[in-house]
C-alpha cells in the first residue's frame, strides 16, 4: 500500500514505520504503478567572503594568471623565503546571487531495459568481464565523424620538458635553516599540561569526527601557539582539520587560522597542506564564483613565489575545477595548458574533471571524448566516473543518454553477483577507494591482464550520487513524478540509504509543478511526502535534518498546493522539530512573508485548459 493510497493518518504512520528507517520508497506513487526491480551541521545564510588582499586592478583573471605564470617558471630554490603574515579573508562577501533561467519541462520516452536490447552487456551471474570496447559502449557514441573526433580535447602533454633553468642553491641542509624544521619552543609547566591534553585529544580523535573540539583545545595554548607543537603533532592536527566531508565557511576559517599561525611563526607548510588551503579557499561555498577563483589563484601565487613550493598535479586540478565551476572556461583551459607545459601527468582526477568541464559547457560530444580518453588511458571505470558522465549529459540536454548509462549500470550489477550487498561508503572510505583505483591504474597501465582483473572488481552499481543526480533532474526540471517514483523504488534493490537531498528535490518538485489540476504533483501526495519526512526526522535518520533551505522549499510546496492555512500549520510543526537560531529564523521568515501576503492557492486552482476557476 502506498502512502498516497492511505485513507487515515494512522495507517500512513504504520507504513512509514516499516519503510522509512531504510528507504524513502513507496510514498510517491501507488505501488501498483511502479516498475520495480526483482527481489549535520546546519548551514547558515551563505555569506560572501572577499579577500582583503584582492587587487583592485582592472585586468581580468586571465591576464593576471598569465603574468603570474611568467615568473612561476623561474627556479625558486635560490630565492629567499619572505615570511610575513597575510590575512586571507574578511567577514563579508558580496551577494552574487542571480536569477536562474526558468526550468522547462521535457518529455521523455521510456528507455527499454538493457537486459533485452544491449547484447554486449550479457553475462553470467558469476561475474562479468568488461572489455575496453564494452566500457566505451557504456556511453552512447554517435556514428560517423564529429568535430570532437577530428580535434583533440586538449593537447596531449609532453612528459619530457626541457629544464626550466639552472637550479642554484646555497644550502639544502636542515641545520642551515632558521628556525630548524623540527624546532619547538620551550614550554612552561602550565603550557606542558595543555600540550599533553592536546596531544591526547589528537591521538584519540578519529578522522571522521568533527575536529572542532581539537581546535578549541588548540586555542587555549599561549600565543602564537603553533611553535609549541612538535612537527609530528602539527602534521596530525592539520590532517584532522583538512579531512572534512564537506568544506564550509566554518571549516575553512578554522583551517586557515592555523595556517596563519604557522606562517607568522615562520613554520613551512608541505605541498599537501598548501593544496588543502587552496581547496578550502576555492570550495567553501556551494557555488563557486569569481571571488573564489581569485582567492585560489592568490594562494597559488603565494605558495610558489613566497614559500617556494612547486605546484603539483593536485594543485592544478583544484584550480581547474574552481575555474570551471565559476564559468571561467578560458582561464580553466589556460590552467590546463600550464599543467601540460610543466609535464605533469594526467591521472584519474584530471580525466573526471575534464568530463565535468565539458558538461558545464553543455558539450555532450566533448564529455564523450573525455570519457573515451579516460578509458584509453587505462584508468579504471567505476561508479564515480559514470556519475560524472550522467551529470555531464544531463547538463548537455541529453537525458535519454544519461538514463541509458544508468540502465547499463543496473544491468552490469545484476549480471554479477547481485545477492552480495553493496558496501556502505563513508567519505573516508570513498576517498581511499579513489586513491587505490588511481594506484592500480598506474600499476596495470602496461599490463592488460592486470588491468582487466582490476576493472572487473570495480563497482559500477548506482549509488546515492547517481540517484541524487537523476531524481533532482526528473523531479525539478522534467517534472516527471512517475519516473521519480520509479527511481526511488529502485533504490531499495541497491540498498541506497536515505538522504535529505532526495526529500529536498521532491519538495522542489511540488513547489514548481504542483497547484495545477490534473497533475500528479497533488496535495494528497505532498501530504504523504511530508509525513514520511517528518517521521524520519523524528527518528534521527543519518544524513537527514532540517535546514533553512529545506524549510523554505517545504513551505513553498504547501503554499503552492494547499494554501495559506495549511502552510502556517506546517511552519509551526517545523519550528517545533527544528528550533532554528535567530539567523535561520530570519532567513525563513523573509521568504515566508511573500507567500502569506500573496494570493491563496486554496482558492486559485489553475487548469491548463480552462484557465483560472
């Protein structure tokens, strides 16, 4: 029985108690219409944080980047290290929000199951071997020549570049540096007690835990704090600070404040710590803008010109990623070419970034070319790579091709040992898997047998990110509730855990497509989704909490489908469960006020044939 078919709230609650602890499944649509398969931290309002050190020159980022790279090719080892405090960010960031282009509905035809149509994916249950051609066939390829077949995606890097000049060094002995790399300040009795407490806390804290408690203990040390820490303890502490599941404003300021302490004390950072600082400066917001691009480039310039640390492939991948997401495609290509000029070899990260780059440019053929380059480079194809292709094709207005990839992913998993449950991946596990795949691809690059063995062990089944991409598209842009319900039902087979992003997409769908007669996005179904969401929040499900944007979209959905009275009642329930702070409350009320002052949807039902009744 679906939640939509329940006749009383008590019956719906009973069904929710059986399903919601694991899935968000049948509450979208009647069960008989579904084509089923066989058997944490709350975010405040996004504040923009400009750099105090940003130049006011009228030159563009591209010209500035060329000028910086002109001197980056010089040797840095003989340059004196100028160590002086630099403040990265202020507490304000200009509002860069803009109106989006209105989403439009797209009609789709249902793709036939690849079990019947894709002969190349046929295999035995015991395990399916994927050849290189079959990996290429996971993504639809067009017959005939295309512009991307004639012109390479980017120039292939020359791995044997000439030397960038004589490397003159005065001395590379550690004892000739001042202060020595492992020098620590002597501490008094009270400071020693605090240091012992801090070291115990660092050793006892797991990398998956929030490092805020460690940071607060660190702040109790006497200034300038960092010189009192032994080098191994500093490295462990910094690793806790930059290993976070999702970068935000709080984690960024926390990490960069410690980096500032190190620089003020003339303590050098290694390349990993510099890359983490650049990544925080570029990715602490959900949507990157020109502000984040310039912040990352300034930090890159400081790393190479002031600290004398030569950038590696990871550095350029971070810069390329933030430039692409900010829409600075010319700058992104310049960064890519600079990486090639330095003879930095491409790896898994760079190939996936290129796929996403082509998707952001709405270039489906370019994304296919990038995927083909990844396969031909002997990189291992897994769910992460195919998710990037699905996202790129949807951005390129090719949802049918994206859905074909999803169907083939399901088919490959079913032809393997489908009874084996897929492992639940934390962000640490996923990061380690990516590193392992990168190392395995490097080991098997010139050994086809090894490469095929590693590829056949890679997981290509749909995961949470796959369903987030597809559900968000079909619910918000396409407005196809039938397909959305089918996708959520299929999550049960792959045991994909519940996540708040799926509910957010559903409430957005009701807000955008509800309030109209003869639509599937009805008031009755909205109530069923709300009951399921409210019940899951009360149970304390992982990856599910009420945020300010979740509250806003819930209220918009009810204002569109149910009217003002029901919206006010739902807002009272949200406040009782959520208990927002002052900033969050003001954020929601600012967006709730126009809904309550406008026309009441309960008295204005639109009909696509007859107009307003």
